[in-house]
């Protein structure tokens, strides 16, 4: 098998198997399962860069801060992303290192705390719509609106939530470091949670922003910048399906970028789940001409071999 450079994006929800029993230990055991499948790719000679989501984990940090707001300072959102990059990176780093050691493969696994540059004039900053954190009462929502500067919205009768900007990523600040580590033979975990959103001031200084970046779009930037041979988004289903959940549901083995655009315009892909994954993969494939894949962790190896998952081609 030819050695490939593969960028794999995994979701933050993949570390949570039972929402009623969420502990750090439980999340680590979930990370072990995903790491086992990724380790097989490394054992087969592939170079791997891993990006991951962090939505639930950021929510936990914000909830802790809410409970402790009378005795501790609030945690800015960019710091929340940094915190989860370290914590989730540690879990994946340890799990993957242990799996590789058990396979007799001695390879360094490294987590890079990653900043992602965004445009300070991105339209989302003027119209924040991305919900984060838990539901609140109207009283708490109004308190944060007044004292914390939050934008809050009522969510279909279920309660109030904070909404933040979700700007498009422009570039990976630590790209050269990631590339150096990959070239030296390391497996790298980077751009966790979409990266820490930063903007560059007129004098070149970086400043954090209260925002979240879509992790699939950030992973696509990473894959394009590294000119990866394959970009894989690992999700809850083996293949992308049309008419998902209906009696006419059918899985897709291969589709072109134009076909993917057509299905998206028909409303085949839900905006909150599959659509951003499709958009990220299509962007990568159109830019590089290389292969994009959507599949679940169990079929990663099969998908790279060409006999599993949904492949998106130019």
C-alpha cells in the first residue's frame, strides 16, 4: 500500500457515548476506540494529522463557569477552545500512543495548540447565530446580556442560549510547525475545535476573538495547506445517504463535487450536521484534486483502501 498523508477530522461528540454518564474517564475510553482505527492506518505506513471537534466539551467549561460565576472569573471563549485543545489532545495523544505501542509501532504523537486566523470583518461578527453552552432562564440570559456582553436568543420555547460568531477560517497560524512535525515522522493533532479564532491587528499582533470556527472547515484548510493526499471526515455513519431516514434512503459510494452541490441544493444534507461536512470536503477536493472521504471510525481503513465510506471526487 502506498503511503499517504491523511488529514482526519473527528467530532467532539465521538468522545461521548452516553450523554447521561459523561466523565473524563468515559471520554478517554471513547477516544481509545477511535484511536484504535487510526492506529491501523499509521501501522500501514500512512502519515496522519488529526483534527477534532469540541462542542460538548466547551459547553461543560461554560456550564462550570456559570455555576462558579459568583466566586471565579469568567473564561473567554478563545481560552475555552485552547483548554479543550489541550485536554482532548491529551486524551487522543495518550490513547493513540498506547495503541501504537501495543502494535509494536514506535511513533511520537504530538498535540499542537493551534490558532486559526479569521477576518475581523467577517459578517458573522455582526450577526452571531452559533448557539453554544446550555439553556438558560430568561433572567440569567438578560443578566449575561447586560453584564457579560453576550448575544442571547430564545430557542423555540426550550429556553435561552448564548449565540456567537462563526467566522470562516483563513489560515492556520502554526502550519509550518505542523508540517515540520509531520515531515519528522510524528502523528500530529492540530486545529482542535476548529482552532482558536484570532485576528491580526494592523501592527501584526494576534488577538483572540469570542467566536467558534467550524472544525470541518478548519480541517479542510489544514488538509489543503499540507496538500494532503486524502481528507477524511469521520462521523456517525459509514456512508452519506440520500433521503436519510426515509423509506427511500440510499447510500452513496462515490459522487463528484458537482453532484454533491446538486444534492445540497435539493436539501438532502441537513445544515446542522452533514451539510458543513460536504462543503468542507468539496472545497478540499476542488482545490487539490485529491480524494475526500466521509465515513465512520470503524471503516477508516477500508475507506482509505477504496472499499468503504463515501468518496467525493473532482
